[in-house]
C-alpha cells in the first residue's frame, strides 16, 4: 500500500477542458486566462485578479508594484516556504524575520511591533497551511504608519477571516496553484487587489512591461505594436493551465468540503492523543481550508523545551520525529516536515548571521512538525490505515 502525502485528482471534465486550447490552437495567455481571472474574482469576491506563472512570481510582482528601495525592510514570518523571503531579496530590499505563534503557526502578532522600524515598508503575513492569519490585528499594530500588507495566501484558497476570503484585506493577496494546493494548474499563481492602479501595473509587469492603456489599444493596422512602459517580465499563465483552473474552480466547493471532512476525521481520531498537537481552529471568525494537515510531535515536550531554552531536548525530539516518519514511510504512508524555518537555510543564515534559536518556535516546528496525507480521493479505508499506524507507534 502506498498513500502519498498529496495527490492531484483530475476529472474527465478537467481533461476535456485542457484539450480545448490544444484543439483550437490558442495555448498562450488568452481568453481562458481572462475567464479564469473573472471566475477567481467571483469566488473570492475580489475586485481584480491577475493570473501568473506561480505564487512566487505573484508575490514578486506585488512587491515590484510598490517600488521599494534597497534600505527598505520587509517583515516576513520565519516559518514559510522560502519564496516568502526570496522575493524580498529578489527586489533588492532587506528581510526582517518574525517568529510564529505555536497554535496557528502564523506570524506572532505580539512580536510584530518590536520588528517595525522607520525603514519598514511592507509586512507579508502568510496564511500558512490554510489557517488565516489575523490581518485585522496586524492592521491595528500598524496603525497610521505607512506600511503595506501583502498577503501570502499560497495555501489560502477557501480560507476566511470574518466571512471575507483571505487575500482581500491587504494591498495584494497572492495564491498558488501548485499540485499540493486545493486547486492546481500544475504551476501557476494569482494576485488579487482592489486598487485599479496596481491592477494596471500588474498587467503590464507580467507581460514584458507592455502598455495596456487605451492609448495603446490594438488597431487594424498590421504594422501596429504596443509600447512597453516598464522593464517587465514574462510571468504569463497559459490558456492550457487556465482551462484546468476553470474546470477545477467549478467544483471548488466539493474539493474544499472533501478536505474539511478528512480533517474532521483526523481531529476525532487523533485529538485525544497527548503526544501530538493537531490543527484545530478555536476562533469563531476563522475558517481553515486545510491545505495541509500539520501536527507537532511530542508537542508538550516541545513547549517545555522552548520555555526552558532547552535546545538539546528539541533536537532529541526531532530525532524521534524522524524515526516516527520513517516508520510511517515503511508502512507506505507519505509524510514530510511542514515547511522551512527560513532563517536556518544557508543563504539567510550566512547573509544575516542568524542563529537557529533566534526564532525558536519556527525552528521547533521545522524540527518537530510533520504533515499527514490530505487530498480529495483519500479514502476512508486509507485514512483509517494512516490513523491506526500512528496510534500503534505512539502506544
């Protein structure tokens, strides 16, 4: 038996939709990308949506719109996929890490104020694993300071804060269509914004800096070519990818419901295990989409280690977590660490001279956390097998 941590499930309709651009010959960015953007705006209730090649390129374009300087600082959580920090480096600004909250695994808002300086221009909160970060509390911390928020909603499709879809509370929201996400186009991303000027600039930047204004509209003149007003990029989604996104978006409610049902079964079966912490939402204004189902191994011991600054114990727990994951692998069950503690990666550790224990919670989750299989198509029998093997090991 082989149970992967994630699996892309494509329907017959998905396959039919992908064939349409192949059959009509329009495979680059075109009418299907425009349709996908429109449907995305409708589902998320966003004013403008711009499709891109990935969430990484979406985040990059969002930062590019803000015209940052080399001395400008951008605050990011220390626990996230490395792209969240990389894009700050890519635009030439400075990354400032902030530790996380152990329950939500999102940026610790109580620590945020101490990270803000006169050079802070942007905060990039991450809705990690589908758990919405409380953007409204971040806005209260910011107050009247001129600091922009870019929501990294790579995992956030189907996540809500106060009945508003994530991505709509900041200056921009950026989403991913990687195969481990609820909706996948293989690779791909989407930016949402409510600002028309940002929207126009995003359209231009993703398409080599092309001028999309009315003065540069296409004419019947065969010699006409549009002007380029920015040194832009080629971050265009193809119509092949968009066709797949359109098809999946039409059954989004079923996809999200399936992930929720799998999560509830894990909750009921593992919630009483005192050797694990599970991702249960206690806030009434939060709707978790469960892009991943992340647990902390020996969570109470991890908490003790952090409180006592006992990093030797933390490493011992990590070694046991690794043995646990190998046990599951030998049973055919796929798991993986949750994501990076970015500050421990060689580039950031060396450039910024950071020690792992400077952001101890992010480091602890990286060392002691693990993700369980979750995807539409995971059968009850397979999930029971996963649960039973976990319980067997922990007895």
